[in-house]
């Protein structure tokens, strides 16, 4: 089973990338978690899409989504929502023809401030409804950024969060096998 893991942060030392690396380490047998970054995805512009089609970086992202059985998105929280870079990529992935994200299983994780990205995750739920994604509701993985959750590299060291990610991936695997 192929899971495309999308990091909603562009930061080199992203805690959300650390969550996705943890997902790679604890993925159940038979699951391959492939992390993609959103560097190089141009801002969505319908006029440019009509004139030139999808840019190369967007074609690659859409092909990666099409090749996946499920999605795992790690999002920080910016101003009570998802980062603009993630929303922009989502807009490209949801474009016809044959929007590759339609009807896919989706698991969401996040690392951030005091709320641990709960608002961003809820907003992403709302956005995902448009494309009929099958959202895995539990366990919720919203890691508060603290000295106890990540080490200096940063790697996720909070065992509770690692366990939540492991259980979320099992639930994602079960949902993906239903299709």
C-alpha cells in the first residue's frame, strides 16, 4: 500500500516533517509512506492553466497522488487555518480533469502551538469534503510543540504521539483496503 505524505510546511526544520518521518518508521507491514514537499508548486492561476496546462511540478504532484492508495497530510497552523502553500497545492490537486484526490482516504496530523494544529486540521476537514475524501477521524494527532515532544534534530520523541500515529496509519490502511 502506498501512502503519499504531504508536508504543509516549507521550513527545513519542520516539526510536521518530523511527524511524517515518524510515520515512515511506524508504518504497518506492507505500507510505504512517501514524503513529498511543496517547494516549487506555483500559485494557482486559472488563466495560466488554460493557456499552458499544468506546470511540470504540478503534473509530478498529481501523478504522485494518482499512484497513491491514501494520503497523509501534516499541517502546521497559521492564523487558525492551514498554510497557504498547502491550500495552493490542494487547489492544484483538486482540478479537473480527474482530480486525483477525489474519494481518497485521508489521515491528518499536525504539530504546532498550544492547540497543536486542531483548528488547521478542522479547516482541512472542511476543504476535503469538497473532493469527498474519506477522512480518518481518530486518533487525532495534534502534537503541541514543546521541549518534550521533539529532540533538537528535530525528531518526534513523544511516545504517546508516536503511538497515535501508528494507530492512525492502521486505521488509514483499513479504510484504503475498503476501496
